[in-house]
C-alpha cells in the first residue's frame, strides 16, 4: 500500500481506541438491569501495569486504556501533547469524597479521593505513565468538552504537522449520578436499544464511554480518516443553524449533497430532536442517515464515540447494521457527525476518507 500524498491542510487520525457499551453488531439490543448503558470493558492488564491499576478509578482506567489503544494502533510511543475532554470528570472519586465529607463531618478526611476527583486526572495519569512532559490540557465545557479537546489538538497539529497529539473524551456513570439523573426523568428506563426508540419519543438511555485519537499532520498507510472541520453552536435558531451548517461544509470545500453518511445525535426525545431531524431531512435528503446514541447512550462526550464510529465506517467502507435509518446506498467518503445535547448544544464534526479524491 502506498502512502498518501501529504496535504498540510489536513489532520489525520492515525490511531484510535474506544471503550463503550457497544462494540460489535453482536451486542445485545437490550440494556442491562437499571436501564443504563455501561461500558464493555477490556482486560485492563493488557494495557496497563497491574501494579498501577489498583490506584486507578474506573474512569481513569477507561481514559488511559483508550489512549494506549490509540498509541499502539498508530505505533507511536510518545505523543507531542495530550488533550482530554470530560463533562463530568471523575464522578466516582467525587462521590466518594463528598460522601466521606458528610459522614465524617468534614474532619479527618483522606485527601486522595479529592486529588483524584479533578477533571484533569485522566490526562495527567496518561502523561505520568508515558513520561510525557509536553503540552497537557483538559477541557470541561459540558457537551462541548470533546469538541474543544479535538479542536485544540487539531490546531496544534496544523501549526506543526511534524507533531502528533493524543485527543480524547471520557465520561462515566456511577450509582450516585444515575440516581440524581433519574429525578429529572430525562432518561428512559425500558432498556430497549434499537432504532425504534427514536420513533417513540420517550428519550434515550443514560450512557458513558471513552474514546481517544492519535492525530498527525502527515499521512501514513494506516490512517483511519481525516478531520475536515469542527463547529459548535449554543441554542441556535432554525435559520442560524441551517446557515451555519451550509457555511461549515462550504469551508471544507463541499456541499450537503457531498455528505455520504450523517450520524445524527438524536436523543429519542421529540422536542429536543425536532430541529436536528428537520435539518437532516431537508439538507441531507440524498445522504444515508443514521443514529448512534442507542448504542452508547447520552452523555456529554458522546460525540467521541460517534467520531470513532464515523472513522471506523470510513476505514471499513461499511456502516454497521442497526445504525442507518435511511440507506442511500452510497460509498462512505464523507461522514458528518451532527450532534445535539438536550436541544441546547449543537456540534458538527466532518470526517473524510483517506481514499477520497479531492
């Protein structure tokens, strides 16, 4: 296989890793008891020294392992920077610290859970394990956390294409956080995981996951996809969102008709999904259109999973069964991740096949 010609305007996904509730089409279509989607976790000893695992909380294991997956797949031992995004941070340690603070009336508290509860713990642990003393940043902008992390890494790579950056997103569910979310009644509890849930309008399942991407400014024979653009909008009107989507695609040198697959971040709640679904129908009527949150659930950095799914679609040239709602029968060259989060946060991530012609 020949190495693609370098294009300094592009950023290449050289390696990636994901831990999510969904891995293959053989996964069950029914959620486990409690109606929340939990990650199918790997054997962590294959990725992390067992002596270090006992000091890591679950979300740190998730984030660190996906980072190691991306590095190993890219055959890169040391990145030139690590950028992570998380909306919730380390909930398990946060809950542990706050529970003990109440139990012991703020006296004789162990500081370790507090130290490990900060949002930047995931990126810090990766840096410590790798011995990476380079740029390290964590973004915690709610449902824009992963997009900001990815954008930061992309800008660094474009500034110096010789560098590689590790970008990722991770969020977890704990018993405490799930109990709190249940009070708001925003997540469904029937456990159904299929495209049919988007027609019922009763909401999506509570989810979690982690995904990491090794970004490079120069191409290789094993690249998964290229990142063509990232856009974020907060509470846009119909007209503004439609205009910005068109502008976003034009900046990438394409039109809506050029998008082969749209991965829509519909939540399953009709009110929140209305604007997203309307634009998918009108702007991308000739494109294949599908969903992904019935696979991973809803959480602030669900777009990290969607980005991994989109890049994998471009790598294989096939869309997994149970994803497409409308199949236009097109060969995937451009995949657009079009997300919405509770009808307030909208984001766009455009991915391009490394084999697509300019």
